[in-house]
C-alpha cells in the first residue's frame, strides 16, 4: 500500500512525486517508457513562475548544470515597434529553456533521492476501485505479466491523452479543436546568435527563438491551425521562406548557423478536465492542455504539481479527509489556468491586429512598467485579468 501512485514520471508527475516524498509519504511512480526519455514535441520554455518554483525546490542549479543558460532578455518585434521587457515580481528574474530529457531527469532524480520508487515499463490499463473510490492501478509489465499496486490516491500525470483521466471518467470542458489553435513548425540550430528570447509577431504568424542546452537554439514559425500546412518534404523551404519574408534579420542569423535536427511540427486541441475525484487527481497536461503558442505548459505543470502535492499532503495528514482537501483543487487550479488558457486560445487565432490592439501596443511604447506587466502575463507573474482590466487599460492609455 502506497500513499500515492503517480502515473507518468515526466515533469508534472516527477515534481508531484518529489514533493510528496519530501514530506515523508510513500510514493510510487509508474511509466510505460524507460526514463528519462526525450519529449520531441515541446518548446521547452519555462517562464519565470516555473523557474521560481525550481529555485524554491532547490533544483534550479541542477537544471542550469545541464548546460542550459538562464534567459533574461525578452523582445517582441511588431514590425515598426519592438518592445523589450522583463516580467515583474520574480525571485530569479529569468526564464530557462531546457530540453525535456534534461529537465525531466533532474526532477525524476530529485524524486528518487527523496525516497519515491520508480517502476518503468508499466503499461497502465485501468484503475482499481472500491465502490466509487479509486484504490490503485492495474497494468502490464513489458513481459506481459500483470501488475497491480494500491494507494490512497492515484495521480494522473500521463499527458494530454491521459489514460488515467479516461479510466476515472474525468469530464472535459473549455474544449477547442486543434484547428481553432496554432500549428507549430520548428527545429534546432547551432551557431545562431540570439538576444535572449525573441518573438516576431506578424499577421497570421508568430516566430520565436531561444537557447536550450549545449549551445543549441529552438527556432520556430507558428501559423493558424486552420491554414494550409507544408508537406514534410517542403518544410525546410517553407520555414526559410517565412523567416526571409517576415524576419529577415533572424533569417540571416539562421543562415549563418546550422540546423542539426529534423523538422518537427504539430497542433493540439486545448481543454480542461475535471481535476479530482474520490481517490484520484490530475496534474499537468492531463488536467489542462493549452495551445502551445504561449509556451505555458511546463510552468503550468510545475505549478499544478505544487498545488496538488500540498492538498494531498494535507489530506493524508488530516484532520481533513483527502476528498475534503482536494475539493478545492479544481477551483484553485482553474482560477489561474482558465484565464491563461483563454489568453493562449485568443493568441492562437493569429488574427490581424485590430485598431484597438494597434493602439494598445503604441500606447505601451516607452511605458516600461506596463511593458514589463505585459510580459508578466506570459511569465505568469501578472494575471490576464489584472493586465486587461479597464482600470489598467486607462492607466496605459492616459500618458499616450
């Protein structure tokens, strides 16, 4: 009998397991893969709120030691206007963009050091139940033999297509098909000089670039999910044409470097799922999957891990029951996640800017405090509601 079984040992699951194990709980992590392994479809960026959590947990130095630099410069090129700023209200004052192979290993090693157990090669099949309450899991090992384990709570951290969520019947809401979001085409490059995190916003396009591990950079072009997509054999030519037309300065720097990986592309639907029920809860993409245009996924997973682990610990320790403790999880998660999801979904339309949007960015020019607050929406140190509140909009437009 375990206190908690975490299905999925990547960033959200490993962080949840680590935090519970550090509080003295008996934790089992199960994963179908041999960990750590890379996650190919990831933009890697951890915004400031996520970096501050890594610092709080004592893991930021280990992530940096994977030869991944802190990112302290941020620019948004709007064509005739470039906004440079830094999210306010942070401890570390930086973002970071580790490859998932590096990040997940740091978190998993920390979980194992804290006392969590790991079973790899376990294919999750279903939850075990006593009435309506989840009491464990069953699955298969690589040799085909049956595997079962029991726990007071099962944490689903198994991603967007979560089998745990399906097994417990977690209801979905705020659903958006992938065609309503963005389509991402990117690869990795060496020898490209970058000035921190660079964004280039153009009508129906967003271009991004930042450094990951070992001197490599991830550089991509985002277009609306409804737009036509290049065939695989045309991805390179499409990418270079987009950069040359929309961001010629970056295109020249990319040409001076060298691509050292395959072209990657994808689009995903967005949704929220019921966060918890009798004997179970969800963290990370299993609970909330957002359009990747704001690169919020990893930061969200780390934040959910801390919230879920805090509530699970309270429920395991008493005096409240696990059900009572987790009763507030969905509302507290959604208070942060839903506005960010809606913000990302609106951005993912990549619609040509309206006159009001143009006026807003022109009003931001020269107003460093408010530029920083705008970056804070991405860095998750300023809520979308606070930035777009009419009172704050009036403060932005008054000097302009």
